[in-house]
């Protein structure tokens, strides 16, 4: 199985963006808390500039055009990794179709 970084590199090289990644090892349907940070930290390290990250409650409260400094993930257990630090801009609080 390819690592997240290897998968991301292959997709970018092939022009396969946009894409959705899901962490199958942190499956909330199987009882996991859903806050592991390995995949998330890979995205931050890759400096993706057009990425969508969902932490809806904080974004909705802050509103459009807000900039948030966040520490996300790894709240349930030390096994989930370390929290990821990021600066995020709220560009929308609605779903457009």
C-alpha cells in the first residue's frame, strides 16, 4: 500500500487533482475517534494551497473571510499522533452545487 505522501505525489504528477482522501485506518464506522493526524500532517507538509479541510463548527462560528489559527486532531488519544497546527481561511460557510 502506498503512503499518503507517495499517493499524493503520484496524483499530482499525473494531474489527478482534485481527489478525496479518506483515512481507512481511522474509520469512525469501526469505532475509531476519527482524529488521527498522519494523513492531515502530510497535506500540511505538502503546502497544498487549494485544500478543503472540514472543522465545520469553528468555521461556521468565525464566518466568511475569517482567518483561524487552529490545532486540529489527536484529541482522543496519544495513539492518534500529535495535533496539527495550521492557519485556515474561511472562504464559504455554505455548500455550493
